[in-house]
């Protein structure tokens, strides 16, 4: 986001990092003061910019911010430059005090309704997880038709837990590609149908343990694959 390109009608206010002076009244403005920047005049304090009657609402409460901004005729977006991320970041908004009061009242009124909405969202997300697991299990059964469906579902559930935190839903397609499915199934077989875990616990080197159980893993994968579509052994 460039501070030079506010949305139409949007006033930008900057939380400054370096001390400066108001170009109009000459007041000293210290670190974390709010200013506007005008092309001709430079930094202006909020009094000189005629914004000092507005109230600062920090970012964090999305519903309150959305409502307060909607009710406020005059409003400004407050940004600060992040040195670490090298970009301007939104800190909050300046809005008319009456707009904030109205927004707070509205949020109090329907707090319960919004809690129910959040609950519905949680349920929707859980449904999405269930669909993901079902799709993953179907793919497993396409590649390994003789794999018991309860087994396929258990493997899919495990893969879902593993991925839900790390890849977004948009990346799910990638997770469903045959290679990813094969890896998930291979790992599951290794853990459930061999003594791989015991070997690890006994202090066996991971690479070596994999090699030792590989014939058992491959045998199980072959059993689960349809005879006519049996594939050459995959590397562990
Ligand atoms: Zn001033």
C-alpha cells in the first residue's frame, strides 16, 4: 500500500516515527503524533488539518470499525510505516465521536446475534473439513481400490489435520494430486503396518528404519492397488 494513493475521498493520517514540526502553527510534533501530509505545505497537526475533533478507534474490532466508519461523515485512515515490513500498515481510523457511540450501541445490541453467526461459521468450517476428508479418501480409493474405506478415511483425516493449519483451502487441489496421496498412504502404512515406530523408539536411524520396513510397506501398497494397475515401487 502506498500512502500516496489513498482511496477516493479517503483522508490519510500518519502516525509519525520521527519528530517534526507543524507547517502551519509551528507546533512540535513528537514520535507517534498524528499528522496529515499536504503537497504544498507538508506535515500538519490534526488541529490545523481540522481533524482534531475526531476520535481514534484502533484496528481490531472489525464489526465496530465497519459500523463506526459507516456512520461517520468525516473519517480518516490512520497508518504507520513499518520498518520491518517496509510498508504502511493500518493502525485504525479517526471517526466522529457520535458515530463511534452509535456503533458501540449497535454492537452491544446484536452481540448475541453475532456470536451465533460466529458459531455458524465454525460449523461451516467443520463441514469444509469433512468434505476435504471425504474427497481425500475418494482419491485414496481411486489409487488403492483394495484399501478398506475406513482405513482410507483415517489416512485422509490425518492428512487433513496435518494440512489444515499449513496450507490454505486454495492449496487443497495440490494436496489431492496422486503423488501427495501416495505419500500420505505410504506414511500411514509405514506407521500402522510395520514396526517402523518401534525401530525409531529403539533409537534406529530414521533413514535406515525406512529402508528396513520398505518391503513390508511395498507389499501392503501392492495389496491395496488393483492388480492390473500395480505400479513400480515408489522410493520411500
Ligand atoms: Zn498545526
